[in-house]
């Protein structure tokens, strides 16, 4: 069994039952005494949280690791760097709040006008005002069970079945499943790539708007390219959409991850209020604090008419633990998040330097934001004849199954040879060819191990 980058997989798996689950992690070394148990092993040392220690998630049915092991086989993946969630322990404020609520052993209906809900809403409002200068009146804030169901509700409200939804690509692959659910079609405007940097082709963007285009899904910061769109970029997009009667659906879920020297500009902060009123913003703590399993998010708009129209198609079935976890994140997790952001920024620097020096066949420019790296693997695809392998696989695949792409051949190659799982680029739309998406929200030891494994096989 290999040992690279300070991580031994056998020991890694052996401790799965001890460190991965909240209940057993306390049993492994602490008595369950509510918040005191958390403090004993979670509070920062000299003001610093520990993100270097590898936190094993195997055995918890997590998509990032366990799903890949199920798909590719036992011991097939040593490092999961695909699915976009973090490998770190949650912020102590979250764990503490959940443990305290678990002491009350009843899970009846939650008062949606009660203290938990009101504290969560106020936390969202305070967070956006303090960090981004955006004022969100309480009556314009709508809670939802996730960005996906909220986006689907908006698409159903504004885009008739069979109509077009504008995207700038490559973009988050989850949008395409949202479009399928809403029975609408993607109209893709590809980004321009120059010297490793992506920019918007505004002329192409406007040309793709027709009388069948009612909505535009903006990703800001952009997943997977990492662009933090400037105020000028957003104003130009917003002006085109306002003039052409296209509603902007701004997914800003990655906004809390911005690398040094860069800036996130909320669409709702733009100086032209007519442009802002032609938009709805969708956000969540799920990326920022690793709370995807809690199924909570929110949307807001300065235009009450847009919110009323969405209300017809939107239903939020929300859970008590989600309110507690998200509320605790916003009320007590800011210092933890600031340190996570700085640590991930360092992971970006580490990955760029490592790849430049040891894997020159891969091209990577440091992104402006998100915890994702967008790798150009053209040389690897050519070396393994990914196109030929995909063509052969498609000749022999089961009838009715989806065609395989060259990028999926690269994905399988890296799992088989390097035991590293990345997300294949073709699923991110036009412009995803010959690319892979790598998630850097993990211990730097794991980043080093993944890149070392890849370097050895390419």
C-alpha cells in the first residue's frame, strides 16, 4: 500500500470509524458533554484552526469518496478531488449548536416564525451587510431547501417549457440538470480563453438572445473557471439582459471564497437599480461551511414582483437541524471561514507551483475565486488517445446508454493509474473539452498526494 504526501491509505481507512462520524469522534477520545467535548479537540491553537490534519470521510456515504469507491471499486480512489464540498471538520460553532439541540430528543414541527428561523434570517442579513455591503430587507429574503430547487422554481416561473436559458460556459454542470427538470433548453455562450484567462464574449452573449430567451443563469464567482466577475462585467451583462427583457438568475454560492488580490462583486450591489431589479440572487452557507447535507439556502431580490411570481412554483420543506447549523455558521463561524479561505488560497498557490514544476503536461492558471482548479489536460488526453478510447467504448456500450466522452476516459485513466478522482470537463458545457475540475478544499497533504500520484503516471 502506497504512502505519499504524508498520508497512508491503510491507516486512513482504518480510522474511518473513529474520526468520520460526529458521535464516534467524541467516543474516540472525549466524553459526550455537549459543547465541552467540542472545545477539547476543536478550538484553535494560538488562534489558528488545524486544516492540515487529514479528516477521513470514508464510510459516511459521502459522494466525494464513498460514491466513487462504489462506482470504481474498493481501493480504487485514494484521493477524491471531484465533488465540490470540503473535507474539513465543520466550524466548532456548528457542531456545538447541533449537539446542544440533540439533547432535546423530540423532532416535531418547527415554528417557522420562531427563534431558530428568525435568528437564521438575521444572520443572513447581517452577514451580507457586514461582508459585502448588501442590504437585504427581511421581506425580500426567501428561504429555500437549496439553490437547485430555488433555481428550478425560478425557471418554471419565468421560462416556458421548451424555451431557452442563457449560460456562459464552461459553467456549473448542475445547471443542466436544473434545465432538464424545468423542461427548458440551454443556450451556451462560450467564454474566451486567452493566456489561461477566461473572459466574456459580450457580442456573442447578446447574439444568442432570441424571443425564446427569458432567463440567464449567472455563476458568480464562475464555477469551474474561478472568475470573479468585475463590476464592469456585471453591469454590461445586466444592461444587455435588461434591454432584451431577460431576467438574471445570479447563483453566487461560491462568493465567500475569493483569492488574495481579487474581489467578489454581488450582482445586487450594482449601482444601476433598474439592472438590480431585473435579477434574483441565490446563495447558501452550504459551500462556505460544508453544509450541503443540511438542504438549506436562500434567495433575495429588490423586485417584489419577481418574488411573487416565483412563490407560485416554489415550496421549501426545511428541517430543524438545517436551521440550527446554518444559523450557527453565520453567528459564530466567521473566523473559521476566514482561515479556511486563506488556507485554500495557499492550496491554490501550492497546486499551481507543483504542476508547473512537476506536471508541465497539465496547464493551470490560478483562479480568482472558488476552491476549484480548472485543469487543461489536453496533453494527457492525447497521450492516452482519449478520443479513440471513447469511440471504442461507445461502439461496445449497452444500447440506450449515454455516449462516453474523451474527458471520461481521462477521468477513468486517473482513477485507474493514479487513484485520484477528478470531475471530467465535458459535463460543464461548451468549453469543457480536454479539462478536468479539481477540488482543493482539503488538507494540503491530500493535495500533495493527489498531484504526486498524477505526476508519477503522466
